[in-house]
């Protein structure tokens, strides 16, 4: 696997701190990689360390650009800094995902945990949004209520998603059966414990069974009467399941 030459100087303003950091530190990591490859002593696990070094350089550059935006007076300069931060944030986001999937490449169950950590890291405002919703006068009518539920599901925080979801269920006694069904699906989501006694094969079996149960709920239109619950099952749970199914097959 070849290390990527990222041409860092094109992402920040010329002559600024970010320019120096990306060029100097990025170049150092690249030279280190090439040197070890040339000496034929390059260990694959070093790719993860070097990748993290690259990302730490990007984050340091973003912090400096953000500080520059705070101290700047010219609105055009502030906008330039903000655009550069957005670009670097997107780069780091994608880079981190590629690191999880293709460089670290953990076994299937552990990979799922890494993916959930990736979502949590890059969707860090969920707890703040949840507090805003739950502390409002009418949480179930808050504009971000369903966004919070879906965000918890995406992060694998099923217990918290269920706690928020039950508030809606309590207001709709007639619809309680389908809310209970969704609650059951969320509760049953298997999570791999690397330190436990469960094997990857056992986890895979449980995961597939859960997938089949979710799929049956969609096929028989169990949530057709509630578009929000159907969206959770179709657009969130099944989307995540299908992606991980491919990863389980690959690894």
C-alpha cells in the first residue's frame, strides 16, 4: 500500500501557520514512511500510527485557522478561514473513515464498534441537542425530536433512543403496539464485546437474525402507519445493517 502524497499547501492560506504545519509535519510523516519502506522493515501496523499522525496535523491546522478567524477583523478573511476549516474538516472526516475501513481493518465485530465510534466522534452535538429537546416545554413537539432519536440510533445508543422514543409512545396509546415493536428492535441490536466470551461467529449469527427481523418488519409494513418509525427502520437501521453485512462478508 502506498502512502498518499496529499499536497497540503493548497488547503490553507499562503505563509500562515497552517501552511507550515501541514507541509512540515506532513512531509515528516511521508519521509518516515518512505524510509521504512526502503529499508524493508515497514510493519503494516505502522500505517495506522502514521495515518493518525496525518490526521492530528490536520486537526492542529484547523485549530489554528479557527483561532485566526476569531482574531481577524476583515469579514472576507474570516470567510476564507471558515472555508478552509470546512475543507480540512471534510478531509479529516473521510480520512478517518478510510482509516477505520481499510487501514486498521479490524475484524467484523470490532469494526462495528469502530464505525460507531466514528459516528459519535463526527456527530458530537447529539447530547447537546438531546438536552435542548428534553428540557423544552413539549419535547415530542420539538422540531429536533426525531433528529435526536435518529442520531442516537446511528450512534448505536439504542437505550437512549428508546428513552426519548417512549415519550412519543406515551402520548399515543392507540399506536403503542408499533412503538413497542420499534422498542423491541432497538433493544435487540447486538453489540460485540471484544473482552467477552462471544465469538465473531456467534455475533455474526445474532446480527443476521436481527437483520432478518428488521427486514420482516419492513416487508409486512409494520410501521406503515407511522412515517417516522418507518423512516427509522428503513433509512437508518436497514441502511446500517446492509453496510455492515457487506463488511462482515469482506472481513
